[in-house]
C-alpha cells in the first residue's frame, strides 16, 4: 500500500497519525479516502475549484504532483505521498 505522510499541522485531524496507508489508485482517490476516515482534511488540501490549494504542496516519491498529473497522479503500492504545507514568513 502507498503511504501518505501527514504533516504536523494536519495531525489534529488524523488523531496524531503521521503516516496513513492507502490502496487508492490515484491521488484524488487517496484524498477522498482520507476525507472519509478523517473528516475535514480534504478542505485543507483541495479548494472549491477541485484543485490543490495554492499553499499546499503534495509530492509523490519526491516529485511535485503539479508537474505530474495533479490529483490524477497514479499511485502504486510502493509510492510515498508527502503533504507539505507552504511556510511563509519574513524578516
């Protein structure tokens, strides 16, 4: 099963679970399954337009899904999905 790494800011929604296993065949399906198990997580990842939110980066095996097939990116059993919220700040 593919693994999804949950970042610290979203772990309050996953009961402090840091890695979730999924047998989803696409990233979109994985996000829908996350939502079914952990209500509220999808709205943090995906906007009303159905696209990944601007300040959220999602990687499959280290590759930014925006340069792959976005939410249509296929997942294999050995894949690792990382959700990385963008960090903003200044000096």
